[in-house]
C-alpha cells in the first residue's frame, strides 16, 4: 500500500506570516463583495418603493453602516495599493526607449492614476448632483 | 482539448479589481460616508428623486450594473481562491457557492434595474 509522507500543515497557516499578508489582500475581496451587496440592497429598495428606499438611506446613516463603510474604505485603499503592487508581476515587462520600466514606477503610476480618478469622480459627483 | 472556463472568471475578477482600484474609494466615501452624514450639504444628491432619475437613465443603469456585478465577481474570485487554499470544502462546491453568489447578484441587479424601468 502506498503511504506517501504528508508534511503536517498548521491549520491556521493563513493567519500567520508570511501568508497573513496574502490573506489580508484576499480579504479585501470580502469587503468589495459586501459593498456590492449594500448597493444592490439600495437598487432593490429603489425598485420597490420610495418608502423602502428611504429606509435604506436611514440604514446608511446609522452608526453600524458608517462603521461598516469605514472598514470598506480601509479595505478599498489597501486594495488600491496591492492591486498596483502586483501589477508589474502580472503584466509583460514594459520597455520604453529600450529600457525596462522599474516595477516600482509602474506601481506608483497606477496608484497616482487611481488617486486622480477617485478624486475627479468625487468632485464631479458632488458638484453636478448638488 | 477541453477548454477551461477559468479565463472568463479571471476577466471578471480583473475588470472588477481595476474598477474598484480606480473609483472604489470615491464610491465608498460618497455613498457610505459623505452623503449619509450630509457633509457639504450633500444629502440631496442621493435622495429618492435623484436616485430614481439616475437608475432610469440607460447610462445610470449601466453604471449601477457594472459597479455592483463586477465588484461581486471580483469578491467571489478572491473568496473562492482563498477558501480553496484553506481546503474548506470540495473545489466544485466552493466554486458553485462563490461564483453562484456573484451570478445571483448580477441577476438580481438586472431584475431590479428592469423593474425600475426607463
């Protein structure tokens, strides 16, 4: 009978370094998915009635929701950072003018573009809709 | 050769991840923090009249569907891969649970947007 050696693995391996960093990065997916659910609830309430939508707005103004969205924001910002930090590793090596572009430069450019995009959206939304 | 369906999920994951990276923080700040607290007299921008007008417009519908469903697919991919790595169940079950949820979110969003009408 074949009895291969199985190296014992700590069942909490994902909660310890060096894996913890990856676990935290993947956990941003939970926050982004949960935020999608909050928005979906809003759209469904909007389809149901004005009263239902107002109830959703009241939920958004509750302490629980504000705390939840503060967590979402931290997760989103961490996602922005990790998303562009892995970008140089997931794309083909970028050559400009016969030189390889530094991975750090790609990450910095990505984060800068994201910051600009978020800022522009905020300003436009608050200006136009008001 | 049997083709894998993984690239389709990766495409949704990538699109949702890029969208979240570009406008995610702004969206959370706007819908979850600024508007509910009324900072800068902003409470009216998400009131019923504005929201229904936005959701009735084809562009508004597209934005809502893209944000909600792509964020859901992005989250689903991350959750699926993490649960798979943690060996928390058979791959098949985990895939159905996570991708199934994202699919349900997409369908529910589409249905609600259609119910809102044009």
